[in-house]
C-alpha cells in the first residue's frame, strides 16, 4: 500500500533526493518549498507530486499547505521536517539580531509548526513516523556558526521530547544528523566560512574532510537511504535517536 509522505523543503537538495526515493517505492508525496523556481522544476519532472509554495515560518501559509495535504491525501504516514537554512557565518559578536532570528526561525519554528500538525494527525490515527533533519552541528560546537548550531541542537531536543510524548500513541520520532553533504547548500557554507575565516575555500573544505574518519563528504543519496530505512518497518523499534550519517566526525572546523 502506498504510504502518504509529506516533506518540507522538498523541491531541491536533500529534500528532492528524498522525494525521488519515496516515489521510486510507489509512495505518494507532498512537498512545500519557499522556492517557486525549484517547485516549478520538480512539478515539471514529477507532476504526481503535490507541490505547494510556502514559507515554513509563516503559520498561515503552512496551514494552507496542511489543508491541501489533508484534502488530497486524507492524512500522513511519514513526515519529514527538512526545511532549513545555514544562516550567517562569523563570530557571535559580529552577527546581527535579524540574522540570528531568521536562521533560528526557519530551522526551529518551521519544525515546530510541522511537527505540531504531523503529531496531531498521527496521535489520532495511532501510527506514523516523524523524521527531523538536524545536523552533526547539532551534536558539536562549530566556531563562527552560532545561530545554525543553536537551532540544530534545538531540533535534537524537540525530537527527544516528541518521541516521549508520541511514543505511547505508536508514533516514532527520530532525527538524522548529516555531516558535510555535497551540493549547493554546502557550497554556500564553504563560501561563507571562507569569508569569515579569511581562509581560501579549498582550505576550508579540506578542514572539513580531514575532520571525518572516512575523509570524504556525504552524498544526498546517503541521507535519503537513511531516511527511507528509518521510515520503514525495519526500524519499527527505533525512536528517540539522533543518527549521524557523516563518515564519523572526529572534529568540527
């Protein structure tokens, strides 16, 4: 039976890889994304996907998205809170309050609105899986990335709490902590950290790579495979866990 999968930030990067993975298994997928360009491109390629343009920090827009999902799907089996942003880079004392708030809002407020809706649906039906995309930055400190690190640590706390609240209702909640993942988002991070540290981009990437036991970046497919496993019956007793897909981080930049 096709499962009903809902993904925030699903039109590009990791989100899009997850969309393709679930579709390949015959599941039904709905996504929201803040980028009209990426939504249009996904819709052209995969017209069967329910695509809604919205900002995950806007409660009204998110409720519209959820209403569309309810109308089209009649509920949700798997929810992926994936939307996020890398935020600014630099020592804390150099960052603006608006930069801080924007980063924390996208990563944390978006997850709150998403998980509140998904948790309500799943508690009522007595089943479901919520997966939150955090980061290895949610397990360590990272110089010059305070807003992002703070938000990603917050997502781990949210996951742990939801796993306890929803577990008795048969709902599993886990967080996935990707390491450095090749793609546009990581390219922007490298550029930001290069500017903040004064090091060239190649040196910053080399630092990241040298801090990983496998000495390489992950691929979006690596993350999607873990998502798919955690959403499956093979992981039916796995909940409340922050699971890294990072090649084993030995140290952060």
